[in-house]
C-alpha cells in the first residue's frame, strides 16, 4: 500500500475527522486557538482565502460565515463531500499541485497537508504552491504536529504500555516519520511530526518572509479540568490569554501538540515552476 492509499483509507474508512475538533476539550482548544491566530493575521473580509487540506470544512465554514470568500481543497473525497454539505466550495486536489491561478488569493491555509508529507521536498513544494497562488504580502498559515505529540498523547492513554506503539514512538521521536503497519486507527496514518525549527526552516526555504512559529494549544493540554475552563467564559478568556503570552516561548513550543507557522509572501516573490 502506498502512503497516499494509506492516508485515504484512514480518512475515508477508519477515522471521522469531522468530529475531531468537537469531541474532546483538547480538540475544542485547538479550534479556538487556531481561530484566534487566523483572526490575528488574516486580512479583513471579504478577502479571498484558499483552505488547502481543509478537511470537512470546519475552518472554511467559519470563515465563510465571517464574510470571507473561501475555497477548500482536499485530497480525501469524503472530506470534499462533507465540506460541500456544509455549503463550502470544495475541490478534490493535491496540495503539491493546486488547480488555482497564480497570484489570486489574499491568504492561504495549509492546516493539514504538512502532517502527511513525509519527504521534506514535498512539504516545501506544498508551501511553494501556496506562495504561487497567493498575492504579494499575503499570509500563509502552515500547521504542523509536534514531534513529541505522540509521546504526550500516550501518557494519557493505554498506549504508553503498548509494545507496538512504543516501537512506533521510538521511530517518530528519532526521525519525525511515522507509518502505521496495523489497521488500528488510533496509531494514526502515514505522517510527519515537526520540530519547531524544522517547520520554520521549511517555510523560509520555500520563500516566505517574516516567519513566526507559534504554539497552538501550548501547555493548555495539562489542565485536568480543561472542559470546565472552556465552558466558562471568564476562565476561557484567562486561559487563552495565558496561551497567547507563552505562544512563542522556545522552551514550550515542542511541548505543544500542534504548531502554527505564519509567513508572508514577498512583494517580489518568484513563482516556482515544478
């Protein structure tokens, strides 16, 4: 089975991505923090946003409701169908070869593709495609899963003592690359886990300027009463303020389950012909 076939099998048959951001407090925190970062850097609506690897459309739907002109692209047919059911304009395509004209978008989101491209050249190519379709000065958002997220997740589950998972974890920690040789969806699928410096270097090498690497959840995952903090308006605001203050602290970045890279297309950016 190829990497792409494994990824498609995971998201088509084994795992419901549509529920991920709502079924747990940590998923809700990821959603809230990602929305906060997008609001901070996006141009005002009705700017044109391309959501590459946008999955079932959670962010595209939210941005559309806020007045943005949004188009979603994803490689998983199920995700495209789910996004269209939400009323999102969605197209089936690969992040490395976008069916979008040059210099036509005011912002580009890559909130999933870098997770599943194990080769550095492919990740840089996806970033360069985002640059190609973006207008000069546009922000490009690139989400990544932290190299240490599997270890963090295992501490709160039975997988910490699972010998199969332990072997997979050793490889991820050493190389960042992960393959799932089983049919257990809890072991995830073909993927790559970033170190903060690696994400920054890939974005810079692709040609983005003023790159910042930010912790999405940060240390919020350690809160034992996270549900209560998110349900209470005052407590949620206090937590979000703390995570914002610590979002660029180097000693915390690697401990955040997800990272957000934000960079800007240079006014004189060169379009890379692949």
